[in-house]
């Protein structure tokens, strides 16, 4: 069963926006940032889709979800003992991406990019809250294909095999090169985790606009769930 969330309410977090921009606190910069935040809120809203899925045939190097075989040692480790998971796709939305791509000034383009990232984060957070409240799931963690070496990016095709029709409804497509359009989109799996799992903690990439937690010094490799 799939659920589509279109037009998720989105309000730009001004404090986060200014912090992310690191812009000088001069009058023009502040006014322009506020102007663009209001434009973004009027331009469109993020959307998302998820489904309730059953796990079957767990194995050391992967799991089966609704009849599709997903591969990955860390995925298998995190989903061990789970009966239900929530595959999802979320996006800032086509209208907001069009708005973000309409600027010529480099600083404005950067502001728009940060705002689009915040819209995507808003979609993911809203989706997580809805799943928790509607299905009594939680606390929830998530994994995303390609975020770590132990769950490669090409696994994204399998998520689109599960959610492709609904993804098209919210305007998200997966290209042959495994890039999602709109670019500010994300796919993954929500799952219950009492310990809490954040892939960012195992990813050493410092320059990431979607980082949700600091690197903890352990990195996920290709041959084991994690090395420290």
C-alpha cells in the first residue's frame, strides 16, 4: 500500500538558512535572503511517497522486500529482525526546482540551492513524523542507496521498481545514470531502530548539504558493516 503526500507545507527556517549561507549580516544580504525565502515558500511545496512493505528471506548480504531482492551487508544488519519497513522517495518538488534554477547571479543561485535543500529536509521530516504517528512506528532511522559503500547507488533502481508510479505522480524520475530529477530528491528506507542509525556518522565527506550528524570516526567499507 502506497501513500502519496503532495504539497507538504513548507516554511523556510530562517535561522538555519542564514547559518548555512554564512552571509555577512549587512542590510542588503538580509533583505535579499528574506525576499528569496518568501519567493520559495510561494513557488511550490515538497512532496513524498512511501509504502508499507514486508521483509522476507533475510540473509547475511541483503533482504527481500515485497519480492524484490535488495543487496547490502549494512542493510541486512540494520534490518535484522524487522518485519515491516517503509521505502520512500521525497523531493523538493518540480516547481521549487524550476524556481531555484531561474537565477543568474551566483550568490542568488547558492541561496536558492540551500533553500531547496531545506525543502527536501522538510519533506523527509514530515514523512518521518507521519509514518511514526500513523503506523505506530518508531523511533525511525533511514538508509539511502549510495550514501555508504555498503549499500551502493544502483540499489536505487529497486526502490523505483517499488515506487516508480507514485514517484512519477510527484514528479520524480530516475535517469539512466542513477541521478534523480529533481536533483533535490532522495530515496531510501525508513526502519525502526531503538539504537538509532544515521548514515552520516559513518560518512567522512565534510562538504555535504544534507549532513544530519557529525562523522564519528567509523567508516562503512565494502567488506564489513563498519571499520573503526
